[in-house]
C-alpha cells in the first residue's frame, strides 16, 4: 500500500527532488524594473493632477450652484413678501364686502348639538 519515493517520482515527469522545489517567477532585469518603477511614478503624478483638476471643476460647479441657490432664495423671499402684501389687500377689500353683506342679512344664531 505504501508508495516508495521512486515509485511516486516515476508517476510524474520530474524526479521527486525537482517537483518539491518552489516554482520561481522569471527574473526581471534591473533595467526593466527601473523603467517599470519610473512609469508607475509618472502615472501616479498624472493621476494626481487629473484628480486635482476634477476636484477643482467640481468645486467650481458647486460654488456656482450655491450662488444660484442664494439668488433663488432671495427671489422666493421677495415673492413671499409680495404674496403676503397681496393677501392683505385682498382681505381688506373683501372684509368691506363682508361687512356690507352681514348688515343686509343677519346671521342666524348657531346652536350646539349635545349628545
């Protein structure tokens, strides 16, 4: 039942000693490694500049939205004040008509219903 090391190594194409070694990645020359590191650094700088530009654009857009919001808030406030003034005039005019109409037709007394 036990398999000897020679039998086990015969099953694979390599001897047992070589199959137990770690597989290593192919080595990159120092020049290639240096180029890779330089490329990553330069890409990082471009990305940082791109992010700063995007951030600046968003900041400017945000500021313009805030300015527009403030203008709309002022306009809404003016419209609200105008609405209050018109309602006051409206109530003043119709309160005169209400006084005239109440003099011509007296109100009936209201009675409370009890249970």
